[in-house]
C-alpha cells in the first residue's frame, strides 16, 4: 500500500498545540506520496487542479466541501473557471499537521475515481 493510500484511509483528529506541527523531515516524507502537491513556506500544503468546464470545477469544489465537513478539517479554496487551488494548514498547531496530508490524500483518491 502506498503512502497516499494509507493516508487516505485515516481520519482527521482534533489537534491543538505546536507538538502536533510536523517538522521538515516529516512534511517532506509525507509529501512524496502526494503527486503535484507542494509546500508553500513552512505552513501551507497546496495543489492546483484543472477542469474542462465550470460545472466540473464546481462539482469538485462541492465534493471537497463535503469531505472537509466529514473530516472537520477545512481547506482554503481559490476557485476560477476551470481551476481550483486547494490550500491546507492547521491553524490550531501553527503550521502543517498530519490532518493536512490526510485530507490531501483523500482528495487525490477522489481524483483517481
């Protein structure tokens, strides 16, 4: 099982405090299993997705919104015609947590269906 598949099977947990913030080695290791995702500084995990139509773009946004509600972990979404930029960060830990990578892996799983 790949890192992405393992992450996608996990559930987000309530996290608070800097002890849950991932260090560079942890972030880098988890990032290798998420093609196209990138670290923006030390606090954001991000990927831009492209779509053939506005309807497909909105379907993706609504699907990600449903996932965010189920996991209680919400990304920032920048929506444009045919594009969505998804950005994760765990504000309660002051950076990136495992939850960010779990949700990114779940989004990747959705795009492979």
